[in-house]
C-alpha cells in the first residue's frame, strides 16, 4: 500500500487548528484573541466546561483540564478523538497515523497525494464559521480615564493585599501607584458602574465592559441608568464586566503612562492570567441570555514598566523616553515579573504578551533610539541584539 506523501503530511500539519475545530463541530467561542471549547475528554467534561483555548494567530491549543497542547492540526485531531497526545513510540498510534492524516485532509479539503503518484481529491466538509462583530476600542486616552475611575471604586481584599506585599514584595505606596485592585463582587459592581455612568464615563467599546441581555422582570430591579430596553422586546440590556469571579486587576501601561488595558489574575482556574476583554456577539450568539453587545477586545499590548519610583511621578501623556533612560531595555513576559524586575534593576522593562509577540516591540525600540535590548524569558532564554 502506497504511503502518504510528505507534502500531504506537511499540508495537514500546517492547517489551521481553528478551522479544524469548526469542521469537527467543536463550536469555538471567541474570547478576546483566543477561542474556547469544552474539553472533549469525557472524564473532564463534567468537571470543567470551557477550559480549552485555541490561539489562531500562533496556531496553538492548550487544554487546562487534561494538560493537552499542540501546534498542529494533527495534534489537535488526535487529542480530540482519543483524549490524549500522539505517541510516536506506540505501535498502535503509528498504525493510526495515516488514518488521522486522511481524516483531517477529508475534513479540510486537502488533496491526499501518495508516494506512488496517485491522488485522492477530497471535498471540504461544509461548515459556517461565524463572523464576529469586531468593535474598535475607544482611544487609549479615554480608556485610561475610564479604567482609573473604575479602579478607584474597586475594593482591595485582604488576601490580595497579603499576596502583593508578602509574595510580590510591593509596599502600600507601590500598590496605590500601580493601581492594583480586587475584582468587585456582583453586589459591589452595580453601584460602581452606576457611579461611572452618572459621572459621564463611556463604557461602550472600553475593553472589559459589556452589556448583557436580561429578562424584563430582572431589569426592573436595576437603576434606570444601568439598563436599556431591548428594541426587539426581549428584555433589558444591563452593563456589566467580563472578569469572572475572584481575582484582581493589573493595569497595563503604554509608553505614555496610560492604563491602556488591564490584565486579570484569577484566584482559581486556568489560565491564571487573562485579559480584561469583552466582545459583541450579537451576530453569532443564538442563546438569548448569552448575547453580549458593545464590548471590545483588549488585544495583547506591551506593558511598559519603569521602576515604581518613576511610575509615582510619571505624568500621564508624557512619553517615557522624555523622562527616563530608555537606552537599555529588557524584555520579559508577565506584568508582575516586569514590574518587580524594573524595581530591582532600576531599568525599564517591557512586558511582552507571550513568547514571540515582537511585532509592536521593534518599532518602539527604534522610535526610542534604544541601543541595547536584552530578551530574558525565565532562565532558559537570554538574547542580546
């Protein structure tokens, strides 16, 4: 029997994981720049319902229930079908290999070419990939004002203060300057949003804030400023945030000292760190009370972290290069890590949102005239260029 050609195997492996997820009927739901699906492993599905993340920009997937991960359509299909990773040393897995390649090719319409020159033309499995309604976030000046006002009204829980001061080694003054705050409970949130709206702060298209559809009977319980009748008579739209339960906010600053976005450090669940991000799913969501509108995705911007002593005197709107030395810049991953490193090294640290996300970094370094850039990812990566 002829073997499948290396060209076909390469085409299958380089196919989009997100496209394959749609073709398999996994129904991914967009969360910021990532997509979520339930873990297909029956042993985990009852325990966790939305813990598998697909990142199409990197063609990666990660399941936080069964720790499965991969960077190819083959990895994703094998895990989806068999609930585990492919083992090249397993004889049964080796026998399954060509069948998996053929199955993926059939789903995605990839021609299967064999070493003997024969070809099987496949027909892509029809599926509709929902078109998410993308709303452009408000400019960073407005987001900064909204986030600062919002954070000033959020609580600081004892357990978070203990973590910041004992584990992270921040002082009380550091916490105030950096703007760390706990995620408000449902009871705390409504008065906070009410105050923001009464003071004229816009919430639409500020990442993290969103309106959800609720029944008319429930809508009457909210202050009138927080709700808006649905034009189709389905209930009321009420303002809320996309933050989950339990955790705290980490402000993410841009080169002008503005809180342009925020990250969330969750108390429980994985991943531990997520973006404070929202969406508008009015074009795709069929479940009435899962509909969200006027939300905007956060994206994944750089976090500019000079020493906290500089943050305390950094006037919003001034480019960091005008008030602090940026000739030598260190890049690392993580907001806490970058800020604590900046405090220790007395240098500017740029928090890079994920390994390999250098696209926004290069023009920044050129614009600043940076002479030396040091890339430091934990203990296993340190590059100078």
